[in-house]
């Protein structure tokens, strides 16, 4: 079979078609990145359908010229050869693409992958450890703002005590509210939603405190402390913290050859996986039409 010129003619043809198809999808993905169009899923679906179709047509053509019934092993081997040729074509194209056509393409792909990773991370729930770390940090920020205010302002001891006491009361109420994790606010404890929720709860706590302490000389100072703290809560966003700690899980390729090799290998594995189903389809389908051999009676009549 490997010495058959028809075998290589057929498989090189369909392998090149597979490689060109994958290269076209790479071009479409490049265009999608440049216009910031979220079409990755559609392009991935197109790749799957296209790859399966190419494998099917390639094996079908090989099956039509193969003199015997095509076994599963031979059909699967046919898919592997087409996939190897396609992966080789894609490797060559990727080397050209990221060296000439889109020199910053790998950086763009990495940025898109990071953004997607962070979006997915935002759907995760805040852990108990992260919640404690956040509330401890928020409490420390309130105390820092309070200390800064008392250092800047020349106030009498009574007012200073009221400010310190009021800030502590508000702080404790705020921390207890966040740590209680109300069932009605369950979705707010997703990483992507938590910081806006925490800022809202802090301002609601301040409104409640202000209403209960209306008229006190210390209340405007406490309001100032809380507002400045609220403005800086974004700096302790748990989503950003976990993202920075785990973003190294997102693959990064700094060399064209490295990316091209990994990409080619990935598509080769795709081809082998899809090839299992294509091979099984052709193996279980009807036998190829056998060459017509006239019967003795037909020969005599002729």
C-alpha cells in the first residue's frame, strides 16, 4: 500500500487540502482578533466540520480505488496520513504567518487567551480564605484612612475618640455583613461580581451609620474615611489577585517554531480523534462495488 503511487497521490492531495483549510481558519482568527470579534467558537466549529469532511472525502476516494474491502485499520491509517500531511502544511504556514504576515500575532493570541481566562475565572466562587483575606485587607484600609485623617486634622481628644470609635463600629458591621454571605446575594460572591458588591455594601453601611449618627460632629469625618476607602477597594480585588497568581497556566509562546510545532501537533491529534469516527463509518458502510464479471450463460448468448 505504501508503495502505491495512487495511495500517495490521493493522500497528499487531501492532506494539502486539510492544511490549506486549517491555514484559512488561522487567517480568519487573525482577522477576528484585529476587529475584536468574538467568533472563536464558530471558527472552531468550522474547523471540526471541515476536518471531518476532508477526512471523509479522502478516505472515500482511497476506498474507491482500493481493490479489497477497506478494513478499519487501513481506513484509520488513511486518516492519519491525511492528518500528518495537513499538520505539516499548517506548520509551514504558521512559520510564515508569525514571521511575516502577523509578527505580533503570538502576543495578540496570548492577550486574548489571558482575557478569556480571566473572564472564566470571574465565574468562580470566592473561597473562604479569599473572603477572610479581603475583609482583613478592607479593615486595614479603613484603619489606615482613619489614621491618616487623624494625623492631618487638628482635633480635640473627644472628637478623635468618636471618629475612631465610629470607624471601628462601621468596620465591624461591614466585615460581619460580608462574611455572613447572605443567601440572597449568593451570585455576588463570584470573583467577577464581588468587588462591586463589596463597594456597594460599604456605601450602604455608611448610609445606615450616617442616619443613626446624624448630627454628630464625627460623622462627616467617618464619611470621608469610608469614601476614600471605597475608592481604593479595587486595589484588593480578589479576581485580580487570583488571576495574577494563576495566569501562568495560560500557555505562552515566544518563538514561532515552538507555537507552530504545538499547533501542528494539536491538529494532528484532532485528526486522529476525528479519524476514529471516519474510519468506523467507512468500515461499517457497504462494500465497494465489485468489478462486473459476466456469467457463462451471458457469454454463450453473446
